[in-house]
C-alpha cells in the first residue's frame, strides 16, 4: 500500500524538481506541507499531481501568479481532479492561443523590418507603433 505522506526528498525525486524549487513553490502558496510527529515537513501524495500541473503550466508560459490563482480555487493541498483540470486548462489554452496570436502578429511585423533598418516613425510597423499623438503634429506633444 502506498504511503500517505512523502518527504520533500521523495517529492523531489518523483517530480524531478530540486528541493529548493519545492520550497519556493511552498513559499508562493502553490503547494502546502504538513509536519509529522517528528516535526519533519511532509507532503500528501496528492502533491505529485499538483506539482505536475504546475510544471505543465510553467512549460506553457503560465505565470506563477496565474497558477496560484487557478489552484486557489481548490481546497488547500488538493490536487486538481479531471474536472478541475479541464476547467483550468481551458483558461490557460485560451490565454496561450491569445499570446500565440500576438507573437505571430509581432513576427509578421518584424518580417517587414528585416534588412530595412529605417525605424521610421511614420512607416515602421514596430517602431512607435501606437503613436497616437503623431496625429496632433510633429515634435513633443506632452510638454
Ligand atoms: S525598420 Fe524599416 S520598416 Fe521597420
């Protein structure tokens, strides 16, 4: 029968993460430990699934703050079940799609600049892209 609690070393070995990263996650409120009778820090087995979710999210570029927010909807220390994961991953999927679209648009604009170097305020799509004050005339507009 599997043990109910794991030491930080066990979690590190099973998750492939350094102990320091697990402590960092704990300081950020992403995971939680308990103290055993010997006053050693221990984690419930469910922590492994929770750490897996954190690793997947980080690999997709989700910030720790966003991960913490998503996990805060769960009971402390609980691992996301199938329904939780579906709900959380849908939000992250939409955000990833939004970021991909933004980066694709930026890449396309940069493609127009390759080999140019003009950095023209009027024609370069990357430089001073949102210069709405230019419509008011040339020179400084906020002085
Ligand atoms: S550098 Fe010339 S168009 Fe961007």
